[in-house]
C-alpha cells in the first residue's frame, strides 16, 4: 500500500510513514524523510524551547521524577546494575575523568566515606589477601571479634584497652589462630582478639594461643 506525502508530494509505501493515532488512517501526513528534515531545521529552536520549559517548571519536573523513581525503585536498580555490568570499561573511564576534573570534591567524598565506614578498608584488604593466598574468606568486622572474645587477648590472656589506637603496642588487633600462610582460613572461627604486640610476637616466634578452634 502507498500513501501520498503532503510535503514532498511523493507516493511512498506506508512503512515510510510514522504512526499517528489521532489522524485518519492512523499515519502521519508527512513521510519519515520529510519529518527528519523538519526536525533538523528546528533543532536549535526546539532545544531553546525545552531549556526554557525546564527552567520555568523545574520544581514540578523534579517532583515528577522523584515520584517516578520511588514508584520504580527496584526496576531502575536492576536496570542500572545490568547497564554497569555491561559497560564496565566506560564506567571506569568516566570515574577516572570525574576524579581528575573534581579533585577537591573527590577527596572530600573519600574522607567522608572513610569517616562513616571506618572498618571497610581493612575488610577489603583482608578479602584481597585471602583471595591472593587461595584460602576461604567470610566477611567480618574487627569489633565483632573483640566483643565476642570480651576484649581479652587470646594469646596472653590479659585485658585489651579499647581506647588505645594503632600503632600502640597494646592496641586491639585481630589474630589468625592458624596463620593464612600455613593454611588457615579467614573466617571468625579462626580469629581471636589480641594485643598488637602479642600478635606480632606470635608471628616471629613459635608462640601459641589460649583460644583453640572449636
């Protein structure tokens, strides 16, 4: 079937016309080619109109977008996760470019993140070390190990002072009962609270521990 384009006055196949439900016959009065030329000729005008419209209706648009995100939270989350997984190189490139052009802002964000996630860097290092040695790893927090053991050193049996900070020799430290280098696993069952000095001394001698794996 063919249809006459009212712009170029040429009879073309109906597949060359966009659908228009409000028009008789259900097709646009101009062909796709003429429509494209029309849009190209008014590109700057349309751009200026949309910019002005968004500026005049900023609050209403923000409210609509917020409501949409809230109503489609799970779907958008899954979609974003899928996009990131399929565009890893692009994401990394954009992150590097952002850090270069926003050095101060990136530094402030990192400091804030470290303040709110004190234990995270240590958790990442533990996981990386365990994977490098090819041993089993289960995520854990140092504070959970200290509280489980009642803040008692599993090597010397003395109380651990919570207030002391690294690198004080009696500051809290997490010790692997069976060292990772000797086949130990990086899980809470193979961990014990200890003083930093006791932990270091154990690694330089044949010292044992009070707590055994049960």
